[in-house]
C-alpha cells in the first residue's frame, strides 16, 4: 500500500518537474510517459519521461504574397478540397486529420505546407495537435472574391 503511494508521489513529482522545465524552455513540450515495461518490488511499472521539440510554423506576410503564388498553391484538387473544408468550418480551426482526403499522411502534410507557404492557411500548435484555419479576413482584403470563387467552383 505504501509502495503504491510512493509510486504515485514519484509520478506526480516527475510530472511537476517536467512542467517546470517546459515553462522555462519555450521550444520544448512534455511528451507522454513511456513505460519501460519492468516491474519493481511493488509490482509497479517504472516510467521514463521525455521532452520533444515543438513544431513551429512560419507564415508569410500576405502583402508579400503574389496572386501567382496563391493560384499555383490552389492548382491541385487536394489543396482546393482542403480550402473548401476550412471554408465550411466557418472560421473554426481544424486538425489536419479532420480534413477528409484520401491521400497518405506525407502527401497531406505536403499539401498543408504548400498552402501555408502561400499564405492561405494559418497553423498553430495546441498541445499535440496542429490546428489549421484559413486566413479569411487577410485573403479577402488582399484578394477580394478569391475565396468566394474557390467555394463556388466544382
């Protein structure tokens, strides 16, 4: 009984230590505990804590983006499908796996990267998820009618 209490205290201590490290290292976030798979004398498992770097995304200023760049990014049917899904979300950010596409993860990531580099989407990290939203207001100011055209095309 006391061994289980000490184990829980140890896990709590490790988690609090990890949280303190994360607060002081802006480019790190806590990862899940990984079970080593060995039991100690009290038949409890040992844990190994680790930290992983956070993905950071760069987004171009829309004033530097040309119509040619936007049109080139929208030249692929998968990327148009992504933009349409984000338009249908009405400003709510979506995780990339919430966008229905029948392509591999690597291809999906590539399409999101092309749209991000063209200034069409904005991606932010929230926990372990990458949430993506359209830069609707900025795009409508810089290229009026573009999103309306994309949403109406078949």
